[in-house]
């Protein structure tokens, strides 16, 4: 598979319309672990960049109630990276406990790819919001739905599960655990929920 922009956009489109075969294609690439870490780092960087562009384009205040850690690129990158790692580890571990066949490397790849698809949607959101400001909420909500949809289908394919609803419920539980662990991590580095915009 080529890694040019057109191929990536085409794969992102396939991820939305037919996620399980797309997950198989990604896993079949059998990327070395270094490439998976690099892909995660690049995706985190792009996500933070999109967030900073959105803050500037939409004139969101960078001080006061909304000027917490997520406005800082380094803090945002740390939270984003930790979220991907916790999700990938949780998907791999919980899936294995339920008899799944997937491991952490492929879970990391799939979670990273799901986040990359959201980065594309984030870029679209910025452009559309500049023309239709009230559309931001709708696109943001669609992004949340899309992320859960992709994670559910990718996780099912990763572990060979057939029941997507059961996978979805397991993911919801995993998100609660991930959120709790992120709060502990934030507290360890001196951040409060208010700093994180919670």
C-alpha cells in the first residue's frame, strides 16, 4: 500500500464504509513496531496541530476557563498519546481475556488509524465551521460516533469477535477505565481536572 495522501484518504473512506476489511488490510501490512510508534507520533502531532489551528481560526480564548492544559501543544500531545496507548493496551488485554486473538502491536496500529481518520474529520470540521459556525457541534458529535464505530469494528476484527454490540459495551467500560487512569496520570504530573477542561 502506498502512503501518499490520495491512498490514505481512500483508505480512510473505506474505513468508514467497510471497517472490518480495512482493518484486515492494515493488519496484513505487518508493519515493524518502529513504524507503528512513528505512525502514532505523527498522528498525535497532526491532531494537536489541527486543534491549534481550530483555536486560532475560531478565536477560542487561550486564557481563563478554556486555557487549560489542552491548549498547550505539549500537554495536548501527552494526553493524546497516553489516550491512544491506554486504549490500545486495554483493547489488547481485555480482548485476550475474552478469548480474542489480537495483540498490542495491531491494537496500537488500529487505534492510531482510527485517530487519524478523526484528524481528517477535524480538518473538514475547521473548514466547514468557518462557513457555517453552528455546524461545529454536529460535526463534533459525528466524530464521537465515528470513533466508537471504528473502534468497535476494528476491535471485533482484531480479535475475531462476531458480536459488535458486545464489543461496543466492552469499549464503553474501557473508556471509563481509561478516563480514570488519565486522571491519575494528570494528577501525578500536577494537572487538575479543571486544567484539562473537565
